[in-house]
């Protein structure tokens, strides 16, 4: 169940995604929040700007959490993101043992949108995170925020 606190963090993720778009990158943003509500880490995509297709914010969150949190803290934390994890990020989330995931838009939605916006297929298949990570608590998508994310992706792909 998504509550007002979740919506606040998801709105921030969408803002981070927009910041990524403004610097020419793919519009994805993510935030790691502790069990007591403290924002621990946030970032946006750096795939285009760094020339590295693995520079997803969710990977950076997993690496930061592995280095800075113990296993109990990671399991009780929540990752918020503008878009559901790709399989690579889902695996990192699971391997590090992060807790709940809340997303504004799903990987299935992204796949549909990209079919409309580009002829370039994604290099990997989209999967629900539950198909990659065992026993994970997941909430999303959020329709009104998903529409904002869709518009960011439309803008990104219209520039190509």
C-alpha cells in the first residue's frame, strides 16, 4: 500500500529523473530511505553522460548500501525509483539484500512506451522484479506519476 510518505519520495525520484533528462541522460532517478525515514542516498541515471550502460542509480544504491549499511539495515530500507528495476538492477538489489521497492512506473509500462517512441529494442528483456528477487515487497506503479515518467521518456527519445 502506497502512502503519502511513499508519494513524497516517488515525486523526488521523478524530479531526479527530470534532472537526468536536463543533462542529456535517460530519465531515471532513485532514492534509498532508511527504516526511520532518513534519505541515505539518491542519484539519477548516468548512462549517456558517462558512456557506461551500467551507470543506473539503482546499482549505485546497491553498492553504497553494501559498503555503508549492515544486512539488517539494508533489509529494513526502502528503495524508491521512477522506474521499476531492470534485471541487472533487480539482481543487485537482491544480492545486497535491500528491502522494499516502490516504483512510479513499471518495466512493462516502459517497454510499451519504448515501442511507441523508438525502433531500438532494449538490450535485455524487461522482467518484474519479483521474477528476479525472491520474497521482495513491491509497490507500484502510481498512475499519475507514471504518466509524468512517460512524458520524460517521450522527451528523451524525441531528441534522438
